[in-house]
């Protein structure tokens, strides 16, 4: 996400190559906040995605709108305008909107796959499952389960009424029930759920 300016600007990670950088181009980046620098009417973030670092500029108004999530070591997803800055000889992003990883998960997760545990079998188990999901229902993320028993194996896509918000709180509760390897999320459109479960769950 940076580097000295070559004959034609170096391509920023995750952005298609284009030599017309004067006006910049829309881009979305994600990374860990390493530094936060305050200046009059402007805030600068140094973002790291483990491949490179990128300087992100925010107007004071944008910073104030999101100051609760702009903290050191936070993982942020930022939309803005990317351009090559001749002065610093590196890529710079002018931020327009941003969200933290928890909000991004709730917004973009399309389906939650759950390995159905033995303790959920039977009426009491079903009630426990319902009580776990109830506070998070009416969200945008569909729910599917994979059942693997000696006598039968199957999967089930639950009705829309079971769709949830894939919040950190819900995922922590599921981890306590089925372990971290007992669930996973799928991102993107929800119109095709075929083949989403991992091969180890089939």
C-alpha cells in the first residue's frame, strides 16, 4: 500500500492498474490501524494489511462521525478515493466512509453455517437453540445447519424467519456451544447456497 513513485505509479494492492491518478479512483481497503495523527481539520491514519502500509486522510467531520471505532489496533474497512501523492511519493486514500470489522461482518455476512451439536437434539435442545438465536433474529444473515450422525447425514437451510445479525456477541455464544470450528460465515449474495459447506462437513 505504498512505495516510491516509478515511471508510472506503482499499483496499490487490491486496485486494478490505472495511470490516470490525478483525480483518483474509488477504492475500498482494509487493515490494522497502526497510527493516528491529529492535525488542524484533518486526521491521518496509517493502515497496515500485512503486505504494505497506506496513509489514509480523514476530514474532521468524517473523523467525528466514526471516532468511536477509530482507535489504535482496530481493523477498519474504509471506502474513499485512492490517488498517488507526488509529494510523499506513495499512495494515499481520502476516506469517505468507514466501519469496523464487527459492523462489516453484520452487514455483509450472507449465511451462517452451524454444525448441529448432539445437545441440540430433541425438544430441549431445539428450545436452547431458539433461545440462543432469538435476540439476534430478523437480521440479513441466513442460517443453515449440518447434521452428522452415524445413522444419517444432512444439511438444512432454515427459513427466513431464522435469519440473524451475525454480531460478535452471537458468534461468541455459538463458539461456547459448538467450538470455533463448529460454525463459519459466508459472504456475498444469498441467492445460491449450494456447496457452501466445507468439505470436512460433508
